[in-house]
């Protein structure tokens, strides 16, 4: 059974066929999906999907690219949403220095506040880290009791080793199948099987041979096949191990 630990089915890219696509996933080998929110509105949408589909779970959080005019007030909405029975994590949270450098300090403040919320609520976190590796690592070091996953990990093998020592998981997506995936493969090489999660980040980052098309959870077979190739184990074993890893992190029986 495949567990897609990061897919945005609340995204507008799925408006035309969301229900049919989700209904079909089980027949395509996908047994579990974790849908993270990016702000209060999308977090509520993720929880709505989790209510309607038994195999879907949700995370709630404020993405660094989605800071509104009053993120601290919005954070109180996120706090309230953590009480939902199908909320399994705080996410997608973190830092993104690729698009906008003007709000770096505010990003760091909101990231730290959401890590504190995760610590308070005893929830794991889903971290987005884009071109902000040093700051992201420094901030998570300040919360040694918090664990989670660095989603679509793009840091170095050395950073990966430190996160792994601290008990974190690393998420692998479509980019691990790309021709220029040297760094991702180096990270995969140092990551033990019991710390690997597989994700799509749907509708984004489709794997080869579907790069450029809308992504969905059934495409994880290509990511799993690549991981199996690198690790030298059958794809079925990777599928099973990564599913159990996701269930353990997000406390799904």
C-alpha cells in the first residue's frame, strides 16, 4: 500500500475531477494520503477532504509563501484546527527564500511559532525549506523535542545527516527521478530506509516520465522504483517500509 505523505488535493488544479480522482486512488494502489494546508483556508479545506474520504488525513499550518497581512491572528485559527480528530501534523510550514526576500524575519518568526505550537500539541511537523537551509536548521535546533519531515528535502547530505541524527524523516518526490538529481541521490544514499517518506506534492513535481504534467498520488510508483534502484531492494519493500514510516510519524493505525 502506498502512502502519499504530501499531496495538495485542495488545490484548484483538481477542481474539475477531485472526487473521481480520489475515489480511484485505492484501485491504483494508494491507501493513505496526507493533505497539508498552506494557510487557514486551505487547512480547513484539507480537513474537509479528510472528513469525506476515510483514507485522507490532514495537516494544518501557514506556508512561508502564504503569509497574509496578519499571520499571528491566522495562527490562532490554525491552533483551533489542531483539535480536529484527523489533523495529524502542523504543516506545511518553514522558510522560502526563493521568491520573496522581503519578509525573511517574519517567516522565521512564524516558523518558530508553529514549531512551538507543534511542541505544545505534541504533533509532528511538515517543513518546507527552499534556499533557506542554514536558517531552517538553526530554527529547528531550537525545538529539540519536535520531530517531523523535511518535505522534498533539497539540502546537502551533511545537513541530512544532522537531521537524521535528531530523529527527523526526509521526504522524496518526483525530483529524485530527474536527470540532474545528483544531490537528491546523495541524500538518498545516506538516508536509512526507516527514515524515508515518499510524497508527490501534487499537483506539482511529477516524476519522469510524466514531468510537466499534473501530478497525483498514483505516480508515486516512479519515485518508489527509483528509491528501490538506489537502495538495492524490491519496490514492494520500499512501498511497505515507507507506508509504515508515514503511519508511525503521523500516528495512523
